């Protein structure tokens, strides 16, 4: 995956990406293409397999269309986490400690990591496992 290669080269697991105004900090994101010479990421949608898997989490926005995505290691998040709890991509595209089970005919389930503190999630988005439930 291109994000992991770029993140490995940078050494800190963070990749500068193009994104949209509505994409925000703490969003789990997938690669939607390339824009302006950078990976173009968008918020994940567990009800649309084309908008999965998550490859990282937005940790900062430089401006309305540039974000920094953390793809490996300890990922800082703004929303409070429960230390020791497992997290999945949630229905809003943000991490959730409740495994999603929407009342849709199909949805994706992707485990993304474990909280190591109230504001840090540990995971490496190297080989994400997504299960499509039908």
C-alpha cells in the first residue's frame, strides 16, 4: 500500500494527504486515489465496501484539503478512549469500541486497534482485515 511505503520512508508513520473539507481529525480513512501528487483519502463508510478498508486515521488538518494521516504505531486521537478496549471503524467513520452491527443488508467490520491510553490507539494498518457481512 502506498501510504505505508511513504510512512516508512518518513520514519514517523505520518503521511501528508489530500482530503475534503468534510474529512476531519479522528476520521478513519481509505485511499480514494491521488490528487496534487499526494494520496487522496476520504472518510470510511462501513455501509459501502468501496469506501473501505481504513488505512489510517487523520491526526491533523493543515487546511481544508490537506490532512496528515497516521498509519502505524501509536495514533493520537482527540475523542476519549477506554484504555484496553478494542476499536473498530464505526458507523460515523471514527473509531468505536462497539463492534458495528447496523441494520443494513451489508456492512464492513474492520478491527483497527486497541486503546493504550485515553487518547492513544495502537495499530499498524499494514494488512487490514475487513469482513463484509451480508
